[in-house]
C-alpha cells in the first residue's frame, strides 16, 4: 500500500514540476536513469536520497505522502503568503475562498 503511494506520488509531483526523470535524477546527484527506475517500481531510495527528492520537489516528507494534497507546493506558497496578511485581509481571503468553493458545486 505505502509502496504504491510512494511511486504514484513521485510520478505525480515530478510531472507537476514539469521536469524529466533524467533531469531530476541528475539534479539530485544520481545516475541518469535513477528516477525512471524508481518510477518503474525498482526499489526505494535511501533516506538521504528521499530527502533530496523532497527538497528538489519543494515538499516536506509529510507533504510527499499526503495524497489528499494534489498541489502541495502551491498550498505551501499560499499558506506562507496568508501568514503575512492582516486579520481583516485574512477574513476577506476566507470569504473569497468560500465563495469560490461554493461556486464549484
């Protein structure tokens, strides 16, 4: 179960970032076919390489495994910006978000 989640998330997060498996492999200091091999379910990275993968993808290990979060990098960016808002502006953003969510149904 966790194995499937690892492979699926790796593929999803890498493709969302818009990079090839080869470029990602080289960027994290591995052989050109390393990420492709992982995505084809040939083993798991060491803990150190997993942390490099997360850093490269711009996610924490927890965000990597949070399959309920489709766009963890963007969520993190939004939360970082929201933390800088005044209380009044935060209430305004919340109203906008609620309105957007309501319009989706």
